[in-house]
């Protein structure tokens, strides 16, 4: 897989090491359709991406309709000869200033990976793939961009990724469709859903407590759509030296998914992007998983429901002491039976 940041850094280093000044540096990133080049200006060190459109251009109105933001320009240009390509049009993305290089690289990395998965397989046109990527990132910026997750959000994400990692190990030869059942990042009522089954991930860090928090009166509600809900309780110990960081767990999960499906790996990255997650921010804190417990939140499981509340009361959060729920405890295999690929 192309690491665009490394490619640009190498080009800058080559420009620095050369005895004679070179006005512009170009590098081929992909040789299969669509061909992509990276370019860098030796003076300003601003970066560019050249996307080969072939001998036919994109309508100017379509180009102008592409989502964009301050710090990046988009244009189409025809070259008489661009390396071995004669008379081809290129869609050119230019970084306007050095301060925006990180964002520019992230967006272009996403675009190249998306094009490799979709456009080269003729699932979509180049234009529609580019539009979707740029639109996703523009909405991301409108939501505030990257943000540091709270301690509680970090633990919650860690628990969800830990379950995904276990699922991937349990079904090593199956497509990673568990990602398509993951509703946690989209603020779904239940973290994972498959058919009429729901799985809610809970993390516990207090060694002296077996208490989990329920966010509202609807979270454990059974219905025709979700007739069974299971609780996956992950007991964590926070550490500076032992266990695995959220960053490393993310990398491990993403690697396993990408090995099986590039398309679903893109979906995984998009889900993380939707919550403002920036991987490099979560390398210093480690979590050690002491144990996992599974509970079935069946009809008689202790809970507060909307119909139990006085009129006018809503958005009630509460805690459940699992020491009183031993009759609802289940083996971990029950979860895998419900969230296996088949059925």
C-alpha cells in the first residue's frame, strides 16, 4: 500500500540532497488505471497529485462542482506528454500552503486508496469516487475535524475494537462483515447489530466493581427489530507500560481487515474518521484486558425502560451491578453463534 507521506518526504529529501536546483519533482504512485503521480514544488515545497483522466477530460461544470475547501485547489490540464502518456488530461489537486500539508496528504491518501479499490475495478467512475471522498472530508471538517476522544470514549472504542479483533480471529477465513454490523461510531442504539440480535460493548476499569453504565432507557429495550441483546463486558486495566494501546489495536484490526477485503477496510477507516479519531493521538496509554464476560439482557434482566418512568421523565442513565446478574451470564461462544457469518 502506498504511504503518501513517506513518498512526499523522500521527494523533499531528494530535492535537498541534489547539488543542482530542480524546479519540480515528480513520482509515479500507481501504474494501473487510474495512473496517479505525486509532484512537489522545490521552492514552496507544496504538494500536488496528478490523476490521469485519459484522452477525454471531465466536463468543466463537474470539476467545479467537486467539494473543496480553503488550502486546496482543483483543476484539469492537458499535457502534450506526461512521462509516457501523450495528450492525456489530468485532474490536479494542489496544496496551497505548507501549513495544510497533513490534511492534504490524508485526503489524497484516502482518495488514492478509494480509487484503487473502486474505480480500477469499474465499480464507479473516477469522478464519482473522487466526489465521494472529497464530500466525506468536507463534511468531516464541518463537524469539527479531528478531536481528542474523552477517556470514556477511548475505553468504549477500545472495547469495540477488542471484540472485532476477537471476531476476526474466531472466523479467520471469513469476509470481515462484522464491520458492516458495527453501529457504535454512528451512535446507534446498539454497538453491533445482526438480524434481530444486538451486542452492546461495556468496559469496566474499577477492579473492585462489576458495575456497567446504561446510557438511556431505550438502550436495552427489546423489540421486533432487536429481540435479543447481549452485553460484552470488557474488564480493563489502564497502564503506561503493559497491554496494548488504542493506536496499536487499531492498526492490528485494520491490517487483518485489509488482508481480507480492501473495500471493507475503507469502510472501517471511514467509521473511525466519522468520530474524529486520529490514530497518532493514542499511542501512550495501554490497556490490559483482564477478562471478558457475556450477559444476555433478556426479558427479566434488570433494566429501566421508558414505560417504567413517570410521565415527563426521559434520557435517564443508570448503572447495573453485575454481581446480581449471574443467572444471565453466558459463554462467549453464544456471541459467536449469533454473529457468525452465516444466517
